[in-house]
């Protein structure tokens, strides 16, 4: 928890420096990242509603601004957060949107498959897992556990 608070304070300092710089136009993109940090911080503090609200705010803003170069889209993070809160139906809805905005992201496909599986939607889970398997040449060069699981389900 303390680490998340420190990360947020450090980020706020960087954000303030950007606001005062010739690159102030980055502020709106950085606001998305700040909301992501706030969401994960709230999650570590066992404030699930606050976590979802902050992450949803980040995802909605990113949907409007565009993703630019991001490691994990905010909408996908929202799905991850909901899945970690044992809300697979809600998570799956977010993964579906995330995959429309960022088609064929491996982690998005695997997570959507997991959410569908937990939500009791085996056909949809199989479809996501099959797409992930195809994308990785059926895990020809990976033993990543979630990919191995995806291959097992996709072949059923």
C-alpha cells in the first residue's frame, strides 16, 4: 500500500512538471495513467468501488483520447481489476470492448477467455482461447501456463 502511495506522489510531481513544460499537451494522456495508479492504489487499500471508479474513468478517458503507445490498455486493466474482484461477467464486458479497440491482444484474449470460462460461457471461452492459440502458433514457442490452459480448452 505504501508503495502505491509513493508511486502516486511521484507521478503527481512528474505531472506537475509536465504542466509547466512545453509538453503540457501530454497532461490529458498522463491523467489517464494517474487514474490507473489511483485505481490500483484503491485496490491495494481494499476499496473495490473506488478502484473500479478510478479505472473506469481512466478507460473512458482513454477511449476518447486514443491509446497511443500503452503497455496495457486501461479498458483491459478494468477487466483485470473486475476479474480479480471475482466479477467475471462484468470483466468479460470490459474485455470485449478492449478487444474491439485493440484487436487480438494476446493478454486480452486470454483474460477474456478466463472471464468467459468463470462466467459459465464455455463456447465464448473456447473462441477467445482458440484465437489466442492461433495467434501464438498453438504455443509453439511458449509454455506460459495460461496459454497451455487456453490450448487445452480450445481443443475441446
